[in-house]
C-alpha cells in the first residue's frame, strides 16, 4: 500500500527514504549520462585512438540525444501502462538494469559502432528513468508538500556528481592507454544504475495499478488544448533559439588539448570548477532569482550568456595566463550558466497549460535537448568546414545568436511578469 498522508510517524520515515532515493538517483544520473564519468575518457579515445576530428566526434555521439528527445513517450507509457502491476518501481528496475548491463558490455568493446550502440542503450535507460523518477517526485512531493525539498536534494547531488566525474574522468583520460581509461570508466559507471535499480524496488511504495484508458482520453483532450496555446508555442520558439547558438564545446576540448596544451587531468579539474560554480548558481537561483520576475531572469540569462560566450575569446591563443583565465571562466560562468539553465526551465514550467503539465513539460524539455544537440553538431561542423579550425569566429557567432534571443522577448509577454517562487524548481 502507498503511505497514508494522515499517518505522520510512518510518513516521516518514508519521506526520509524518498529524500535518500532522489539524491541517490540524481547522483547516479550525474555519473551515468553521456556527459558524466565516461565523457572525457570517451572524447580522448575518439581523438587519440579513432582519430576523429571535432565534427566527427560530435556527429558520432549525436544519436545519444534521441532517447532524451522522446522523453514525453516514457511519461505516457509509465502513466498508463503498468509493468507487473506497478507504474513506477518496476519500470525503474527494468530500465536501470538495462543501463547497467549496457555499461558492463561497454567494458569489453573497441569497435566504434558497438560502442555507440551500447551508449545508446545507457542513454535510453537513463532518460526514461529520469522521467519516471521525476513523476514519482511530483506525486510524492505534492502528497507530502515536499516538492521544493525533493528538488533541492536532486540538484545538489546531480552537481556533486558532476564535480566527482570531472575529476575522476580527467584522471582516467590521462592514463597511457585511452582504451583502458574508457573501459574502467564504463565499469565504475555500471554500479550507478545497478544501485538505483535495487533502491527503487526496495524503497518505493505504490499501490497496484491497472491500465487507465479513461485518464488517457482525458489527457489526450488536455493535450489538444495545450497545443493551441500561443504562450506554449512562444516558449517553444524561445527554447529552440536559445539552444541553437552554435556550440563550441567539442572544439574547445580539442583546443584545450592541442593548442593550450592542457593535461587531461587539468581539463577534468576545469570541469569540476565549472560544476562547483553550477552548484553555487543553483543555490543563488533559489535564494534570490526566484524572487524576481521571469522577465528579469530572462534578461539576466541572455546577457550573462552572451558575455560568458564572448569572454572565451581571451583563451583563443596560448598565453602564460591561459590556465588561470580558463579556470576563472569555468567557475564564474558555471554560476551564470546554472542560473540561466534554471531560468529556461522555469519558463518551460510556467508555459505549461493546466491538465497537461507533465507531458507538456517533457515535450518542452525534448525541444531543449534536441536543439542543444543540433547546436553542438552545427558548431563543430562550422568550426571544421567554415572557419578552418579557428575558434574566434565560432565564439562570435555563438555570442551573437545568444543576444538575438532579446528579439523573442515580446512573444513571452504572457509569462514574463510572473515570479517563479513557490513553484518548486522544475526538472531538467
């Protein structure tokens, strides 16, 4: 039986277990995502062993975005099709077992096609698990009035995982054999989804459920109304454009390795600095920015995003201060980046019409993820084929695209004046 909200003592114990579980799940996701522990060892493997250039590396991994683009589908399946009688815990068990198994398979792979297929399985399991855990968080957060608490725990441990994976990933990438570093990263990461699989089955309490066709029909009607909302489409347009600023993430990694001559360990430390900044930024957002209007938040996000982008022009060439400058940029704009990211998530949450919040928010996050990947592909392609591996014009183009988001502000007039406080922080 699911816990009874009127049973205080029993509920307190269950809530503590949920706090532990949500922290564990997000820490595990920070490890298991493609941007987690395996990210830098994989990038180094593609560069040194497979001899991929920046565009090839980005295109090679583009397929990993697909499981994140179809996130609304996972929500619908979990909501309306119980597995072995449960809508949440049995799906979490299955999906995380798939992820763990795929990481274990990856420990013995060297062929590019098999590596990317194994990674695709891990991305599928992680993305679907993310949607279901968020649904579980919303259900229990509303029941126990703990949405804000659950969210703060999730994001804290996600950023903590990013700090750990940046340091460990840098160390693994610095090993003499890139293949060994990649395989050890996969072996370590395997334990993250395996632990979530066990924890979700042992901790989550829920009643048995049956397929709910009536609720599915009601949700379908709600979705029809949702997609006639001008506010929703304005948010879709803004999120698409915001994320389509040509990214220089992969070119910057190659630039740090080949031009700035940073060691893989130091590159990992830069990632940790950025994650520490992100953790601080998330705290600052909850402390101060949620008390401001969304209009204020969006202006800050666009301005800081453009300034942060142009600031990377200071590390285009190698100087005695390159390491210091890159460390400062990673930390400062880790803070600003987290605030900007949470602002766009707040915009997405505020734009969801009633009776279709879950599916609509997942759909907006699919726009977010899809256009972010298109941005990465476009940036890497432009860097190689248009700019002759010159980072300066790519940085300028990216910064200008970010500034152009100001032109879309008038389309968001229905939500710009609203505050995000008391909403709980929306999911990633």
